[in-house]
């Protein structure tokens, strides 16, 4: 079947889908007839893992057990058989050194991959970060251990790491520490747990990966591909819309991945464009739009903030390739009364719009410690980006500061710092070297205090903990 009527950037023809996948309709931007509803994520009957005070906990029913005590752990994930917990552990002092060396975040190898065996109640390191043998920070380098996901049989841990040349790379290692390997370039790792469509059941255990590719005539496109566990590229799926169609049509269930948004109240996640919440009671489906992503749970377990893509938003923009094209909205779900509502609209921006009023996207959704405010970042017409906030009631929307990154302080030795923001700025000195500068900013954006250019050491000195952003 030939794909017709579908165009990528620059009106160039997109690669042709295979007959096998096109036959089930994933190649079409339109699908005739209603799609079946996305199936619910099945909870792991062995429990739920999360991080509190940078240590890993396991919650099974009403019982909670602390597994690690390092104070440097994050993003745990539980194997499907309930025997293993994979997680990242920060290397002491490494982040500080990276900042002093003026390294970009993707260059800083500041964490290791660890695993905890629930059978013998012991932990061990699986992998150290490693440089690319070909030099620089290419796809064979292991710098970070993001989006950790077990294989369906629980014997392999997949993860993705960023690099300075492409969008990222997928790697894998056995739970015994053997078989470490580069799998494929790409990001947005998903491991297929189960396929409902009978003739496609063989895809279970395969990976879905987004890759940034280039046309021979110039320009580029981002498509998702089916990748075998050995790294062989099998089939193209298409862009994000096609991926959701693919998952629905084949009735695909994904493996759970490690997330920094896990808490004792549960773990929100997005599947097939809908938001779910997993906790000790099971898994509940919260939204049904088919366009939702990037959920974050408030610290009191009352709210889930998430992003909803505007259907056809890109096609409605006057210039879809421009940063100022608004294609998403900020929504919130109230777990108390089980209802959702629009929290903040976005709007196309231009140099004629004030920086403090330009909101075209919602990145890094982060709650305040009291759960009453949602902070986020948006790109504006000239760097740096802008940081905004809005109350969970939809009131008091405000511009906080301009900056390239931010963190919300959850706790610190200085009590009046709780709830304040750390905002990162970047400047060039006389020798054109990049310098990182940090400011302490109040929740209203007032009275910024300059902290200097070595904030990591400053944060360690005052035992600062941060809210998780998504």
C-alpha cells in the first residue's frame, strides 16, 4: 500500500511505510471509523517503587519498605516479575565538577546504573558511564541512564542517553551486568509488553524508538520505528500521531519505565495520548482525549498537571516551523472530584509580543511544595526562555523570571527558602567562555538574590532538595 497525501517538513515526501504496517492503517493521517479505546495499563502486582529523600522505596498494598539509603538515588523501575529494581545513583561531587568545567548537561557523566535484588535484599552497580570510543559524546557514549525500562522477561534493562551529535541513543544491559550494548540511535524509548492483535503478537519485546533522520535533498523528519532487541530496524511507524494510531490499532501495552514523578501517592504516566495514575489500589485512567502527555503529580496527591496537544494545532499555525506556533495547552486533573479542566491557554508569539506575556508552550511542569501552584517554562522570541506560574485554581497567572532552567526548592536548611526558585542564567565573558549564573527568586518573581556561579556547592552546603519537574 502506498502512502499518499502525507507530507513532512518542507513538503518533501516522507519515507514509504511497509505493506505490513500500512495494512493495519498506521501510515494514514486519517483512519476510517472510530478507533478502539486505549487499553488500561496493567499494574505490577508486585508493588510500586518511588523515591523519597533521594532513596528508593517499595510500596506493596499497605506495606512500605525502604530499599536504599544512599540519599543519591532517582528514577527507579520495578521488573515485571517483581524481583529487581533498576535505578540511577548520583556520583558524589561529579555534578559540581562538571559545572566548574563548564560542561553541558548531556556531557556530564554524573550518575551510575544500579540494581536492587528483592530476593536477597542487596544492591549492586550495573554500569558506569563510559565515553564514546570514537571520541566526543556520540551514540556509543553512556552519559546518562534515562527512561529505564525492563524487557518483558525481566532479564534486560534498556535505557536512553543523550549525546551532543544526535537526539540520543538506546542502550541495554543484562540484570547480571553482562551483555551491555548499544542498541540504536534515538529517544522516546518504549518497550512493547503485549500486542492484542493476533497476527502482530510477535512484536512483544520489541522497541519503539523516535529517530531524527534527514532527507537527501535537505531537511529532516522525526519518526518512530520498530526496533528489534538486537538493534535491527524493522519497520517505520510514523510521527507521534501515527504512533498513537499504531498502538490503538494493534492494542499494544508498553512496559513501565522509570520516572522521577513517582511518589508515595502514585505514579502518573501517559499512554496513547491519555493520562493514567498508578498507585497501590491499581491503575486508573484519568483522561480520554488522546492528546495528553507529560503528567506531574502534586506533592499532596491531589492534582495532576499535564499538557494537552491542540488537535491539528500545527496545521493551523501560519508558520508551523516557527518556535512561536502554539500547539498545546496546560490542563489539570482534580483527583478529589475526578474532573479535568483547562488551566492555561497558549498563543502564537512574535517579537511584537511582550516577553512577560508570550506563552507558546508548557515545559518542565513543576508543582510548588504546597501543591497550590504550577510552574513551567516557555520559549520566547529571543533567548533566554521565560518561567511562568499559575495557581491550581487557574488564578494568579504570572511571569516569574527569564532563564534557561529552574528548580523549585522543596526543603533547605534555610526555612524561608522553601518554595522559592533557583533560576539559571548563562552569559559569555570577555573571552567568550560560557558562564552559568544562579539566582534565588521568590514565588512572585520579586527580590531576586544573586547566588553566584557555583550553585551546586552552595546547594549541598544548605542541604537543598528540589521538587520534581516533568
